């Protein structure tokens, strides 16, 4: 989102079979991070402004712990 406007949204099946919901959430968050970085680089090139931090929210505690200690 930029301001209060939605810029990007997608819904699709994951191409990987996971063994747990933790893995599925972790993969979804990682894909979101990749898309967020890509989008921020495009916006930085268009506006020639500085890059802002990307905040990604995840409500799965196990995925959050996995991201901190893989």
C-alpha cells in the first residue's frame, strides 16, 4: 500500500508442497518480501526518491521465529 491505496495484490497457489502451516506461511512471507523489494525499487526509479522500509505483517508465531533463526 502507498498511503491508503492498494498498489499490489495477488492470490495464487504456492508452487511448493509444504509439510506444515509454518512452512507455508514462511514461504508466503518470503514471496511477499521479494515482491515488496521489487516494487520499492521500481518506485525509487520512477520518483528518484529514497527507499523506504518495507513492513510485512505475519500472524504465525512459528514463522516469525523461523525467520529470526532459520
